[in-house]
């Protein structure tokens, strides 16, 4: 499991106007943006501790907009505006004060957080003279600094004693949360877990949305039902598939009901930001993600001789690293031997193409290939028929298996047979058919 902590982006996209105003979008280094805003919002002659407290508020405000994808979840292609009415003052080509720029270099990877929360705090602020607000008073921070208050003292004076500073946050390329593909029945992973987490919380405000009990990050029937009701409530096409529009509507509503972009926020706890699947796998790692990689690489290597077919298990070992590096080399990915989320997307796409273009001479094996998604109770279709035909072969010689009706619907009897096999072979009794349950069923059917 891994906690998704915010990442300081190398760059930020700024809309030079109000959100709906026709204006240019510019992408600039994150530190340049913070230095520009700070030079526009505060005076370089203020005490150092006041400057530091204000810069921390500016960084945290900015990071809150980015982390929650506040504008992107509304359909915009930028991270923040240059308007102080909505965000902060950004003035293109303005003079940057040297002492402020130096402080930004020291503090750009620090931001404000509330105790027990993950998201950068929505550190609202105002000048404290012309405009009074519930957040930090910029001129008030000057008075506090002159009294000998430290930056954290100033921050806590305005935002509460449960406020802390997250130091030395990771820095990286800015990425959007949408995985880049539609999500539907049978798919698994962190994007599914995020959908389920968000819909569970949204349901507290919209109780018509069915509950989701799954904790494995698998897009099952109850998840589809919840998505359909959400789409119905928010006037989206009721497909049960999470496309980009549905993804960002879910994210926007989730951010709104939890008030993640508000001064008084429910907050996002570390538990809520913890996901089952790791985004990066390397030598020595174990678990279902490693088993997934092995299954797909093994299948691809059957037809692609550039990928070595090596003996693997559930441990990311030397054989795994060799296969991964060969795959990365073949498909133009960074050849590191470490398997990343970007690698996973390419691997899954490659496997899906393999299913659709299996050579004629191997057509007898097509029905034995894993369909590429979890098959579970309530599903129907050709892949369920393939599963049931395999189960029927097993039932013909193993009378301990409850049995199966080859009807193309994953019913109670199909689930019982799957669970019996999972129990017999220590596969985890879930009733869900993933790659390794599928592989065992194929193996037993061909016995």
C-alpha cells in the first residue's frame, strides 16, 4: 500500500484572466510563478519571518488548487488564474524582488497542512487593511514578525494550532489524476479505488447512490450501479463507464462535499489517500501487482521473441527485471528495470492488442487467454462463456466442484465453483477471476 502525497510540480499553467475570460494560458516554472505572485502581493521590505509566512501561504494556496485539480475538474485546461478575485495576483513580466526570489528558492517545496490531513491547506489570505478575511492578514503578519514571532507562529495564529508545515515535499512533473482511459466492469487498480472512495463519501450527501463495499479496488457491479446513479443525478450520460467527464465530475463533487478547497475543511486523511496498488514496482517487491506483470509479460513473450520468456512467481526478481527491461526497450520506455504506472498502461494496451490479433495458427489457444479484466458475479458475455466451458471440463473429472451452467451469465453456481478452486489451490477465496485464478482454471481444464 502507498499513500498518495502531493508532489510539487516543476511547472504550472496559469490562465491570464478570470476563469471564463478569453485569455492566454501560459506554462511557467512553479518557482517563477510563486516569486511573481509574492512580488505582486507583499513588500520586500517586510520582516523576513513575515515574508516567509506569506510565501508559505501563497505556495499552499497554489498547491491546493493543483492537488484538487480545482479548475481541471471544471473542464478548464489550466491550474490557476492570474485574477486575485479568484486566486492570486500574477503579473506577466513584472520585476521580481531578489530577496523574495531567494526565499522562494528555499521554501518552494514546503506547504501548510492541517494535522491529520494530506492535502495542501487552502491558506486564504488578504491584505488586512482594505480587505479583512478569516485567513492570514498580510499586514497583521508584519506586526507579529516585529513582535518576534516565527513563521510557524504566524501561520498558527491565523490558521489554528493544529496547523503544521510539510517540509521538503517531493518535486516532479505535473500529472492529471485521470488515468487516460475509460474505466468499466472488471478493471482494477488505484483509479478504481479512487472512484470507490469518492463515491462512498459523496453518498453521505446523496444517499440515492448505492453503497460500494468492495475493498480490493475492482470495478464490480455495485461500483457500476453507483456510477450510473451518480451520472443520473448529475445529468451525465448513464453508461456506468467512467470516462473523463464522469471522472472529473466525481472529483469536483468529492472536493466540494469534503470542502477540500475551503478554509474550514473536512480534510483528506492519510487513510483516505492510501491506495492498495503501488505506482512503482522494483526488485524484491511481492504481491498481486507483480503477479499481474508476470502474467501479461509471459503471454506477450509467447509471440514476441524480443521479450524473454523466463520462469517467474509472485516475487519481483532478476527474471522479472530482465523481462521488464526488454519490454521497456521494445516499446520506447525508459529502460530502468523498475515498473511504473506509465509502463503498466503500455503493457495493458499491448496485451489488449494481442487478444484482438492472435495469429491464426494459435487460434486454438485464444479461449485460454485471460480477457484482461476481472470477471465476477453478475457479468455476462462471451468471456463468461469461455470461463464456464473451462469450468465444465474441470467438473467432468473433479466431482468436488459444485458444477456450472454454460449460459454466459456469471451466476451463483459459477461463483461457487470458482471459489472452490480458489480454496483448493490457495488463490484467495474471492469469487473473482483474475489472471492467476484464470491461469489455474486453464491449467486444470487441460489436465
